[in-house]
C-alpha cells in the first residue's frame, strides 16, 4: 500500500512539474556592431544564429526561461605594429555563445495570440582562433537582454514565436586579437586590448512545445 501511495505521489508531482514546462528551438540573425579600439574599430560580422530554450511557467502570465544562443562570426581589424602604426587587415573566426536566464511576461487574454516582453541576464563566452604566430583566446563577459515578441499557439501544446531583442551591455576586453608577422616581414606587433560597451541585437523565429495542458 505504501509503495502504491509513494508511486502515486511521485507521478502526481512529476506530472505537475512537466505540465508547466515549455521547450523551444529558434534560429535567426544577430547584429553585432563594432568594438572601438585604439586607432581603429574592430568589426564583428553579422551572422545567423540558433539556439534552444527551456521555460517553467510559475504563473499564468510569467515564464522563467533559460536560453542558449550560438553564432559563428568573423572579426576584422588591422594589425598593430611595434612601430605604433597599423599593419595588414586581418580576419579571424570568432565564436559567440550566450547563456541567458530571465523572465517572459505573457499577455494571455487574447489566446492563441500571446504577446510577451522579456528581460534576461547571463554571460557571453567568446572564442577567437589564432593566426600567424598569435594564439587564440577565449573570454567570458556579463550581458543583459531586453526585448519582446509574439507567440501563436497552433494547439494546446505547439506554437510558433517571433522575437526581437537588444543585448546590452556587452563587455569586451583584451579579446585576444593579436597581430602576427606582416607580409613584408618585421616583428610581431602588439595585441588588441579594448574594454567597452557595445549594443547588439537579434531577431529570431522558432517553435515552442508545451509539455502539459
């Protein structure tokens, strides 16, 4: 009898937890901007991004949400020379991974169309590849997101969403964009070191799946 009661309790608690879960997958576009540096701006390419989300609905209008977002970018800049000038233009691969935790505020009075606002906080992990005789580097920075979007539920369990967001501030500092030996010879120049706030933004669309009613 105790085993039956325990199994019933576990099944009830598990079903209640999963009933509030929402999973999602998305893809879109990330606008990156430029990173101000000494004598130049470092241009980070705008690229497509993709990711997954997992949310838990704590109230009808409030969803706690975790998100992973991935982008493969390129950073373009000119080498710094020991002489103090700028050398050749260099482009190196740059990988960005966002890990964000936040809240979605859902306006649910007009279902199946549900507008929502969002705010989230998290980290950005960036990794640059090496070139010439300069090694790559990786860094982790604090970031915040602010935006909103629309959900449209095709059924009680499946929906689609569109979302627009600003990512700010994003901190870059000593991101490891060094310079190697130039095409004309000489020595290795100084590395790029910068610390500044820039604003990024992304626009994504995807699918959401509710695990309960």
